[in-house]
C-alpha cells in the first residue's frame, strides 16, 4: 500500500472515529430527570405491566445536561427486566451543552438496566462545531452500559461530509463525501479502542477506493493497524499534490 493511500485511510479513520464515536459514546450513561405524560391507551398486553406515553428523559454528568432521550411510548414488562421503546426512540447527546450527536431508532429495548438494543436499526448524525459531519446507519446495534461498549453489525454505512474549512488534519474538500462500509464495529469506551473485524472499504466522491481487513484504532494514541491493504487511486495529479 503506497504512502498516499496509508495517509488517506489514517485521516479518514481519525476523523470518523475520534470525533464521532469518541465524543458521542463517552456520554451515553443512563440516569437523570424523567418527564412523563399520562397514558391513554388500549388494554395492555399480558406481558406489559406499565405503559407511558410522550416520555422525555434528561441525563446529567457533573451537574450538566449530557443527553436527552424521548419516546412516544415506553412499555415495562411484568418481569421488570425489559423496557421497550416500541414507538421509536430519539436521543440527543450533548457536548458542553450543545448537540454532539443525534440518534434514532424505530424500536429499541433496554434489558436488565445493562443492554440497550436498537432492535429496529440505528441512524446517527454526528456533529462538529454545530455542523453535521458524519452519518451512520446500521441494521442492528447495541450499547452495554456495564462494560461501556458499543457494537454494530450488518451492512454498516458511514458517510463523512467535507469540512466547512479544511485544516492540517482534514482531507481536502475537493474529495467530497467519503463513504465507509463494513459489517462489524465495536467500540470499547474505557480502552478507547475501535475494532472492525472483516472487510472495510472506503470510497471518496472522486472514486478513490481503499480496501482493508481487521481495522483496529486506538482513539487516544491514534495508533492504527490494518491487514491486507490495497488501494485504487483515481484523483488527478493536482489533487494528489494537495493531499501529499
């Protein structure tokens, strides 16, 4: 793999994972203020103990709002182990009081006060300086609050939007939207370690392609390891000079 392709992949991974997953998930801790509206609904299913409508939950960290979760319907099952968000779930993760990410899922379940499963898939918008920079979609995803790990699986698609103003660590705006696909992603919050087992593919809007396997990235040190790397570069000479 040539030097240009290595730099392309490293910068892409740093932009996406350092900014997006790092900022968002380190604030995903449950607990906080709860606002409930009375439920006016049909008879409950046999497995449902309580149903709430129009729920809004605000979580705090160091006395500051860290996230807000809202759902049209929440049902608690009689075994008191599972809370289901059958009507959909929306969350805003805050960074110093400002939105850092928007998450949504058509259905989700919280089990044993440990595992939050996005059973209907997950769509996320990750922000930088108030601007959407990363779009992520995954057919299945979950967050384990005990071990503080996020996992996603299936046909995962990540789109990195160009910056408003490029810096030394950003890719040129001329490359446009960057599309990253993989089938597995795991983020260990405590270890600040991201792993993507299996195939990883990155495509620029200009048609550059980077193929690799078994990506591992340390968010803190930015140490990156890959296997079986190869690249197809289609940029013009001027664009290559801009990146290099």
